[in-house]
C-alpha cells in the first residue's frame, strides 16, 4: 500500500521531490510514489514535452535512489 501524504506533508515537500515541480504534481520522495508517478505520468495535463523530459529525468534519479527498477527507457515508452 502506498504511503499517503497529508496536505500538510505535501506542502512541505521541496520542488525537487515532485516529478513536475512547477505544478507540484507527482511526488517522488519514496519508492511507492516513484512507482505511482510512472503509472500516472501520461495522465498529467498542461505540461510540455520538454517538461515531461525533465520530469522523466527526475523520476529516473528518484527510482535509482529508492531502488525502483524502471522497464521504460523514456516516458514515451510508457504503455507500449
């Protein structure tokens, strides 16, 4: 079961702890949230491909940090 973030805890996260920091979408502060961010990646709206590229780089870094294996090389591979 994924750990839940209270609104207060989410507000306290630094920008780099989100895949999309400007929008504060998809927290990636632990392994469960990294997996969830990948699963919901294509559902994030209102972001450019450049922002998706940057978000994917943050997710890859967080995945490595938290021991999450990614089967996708790029966000463009999600769901293939």
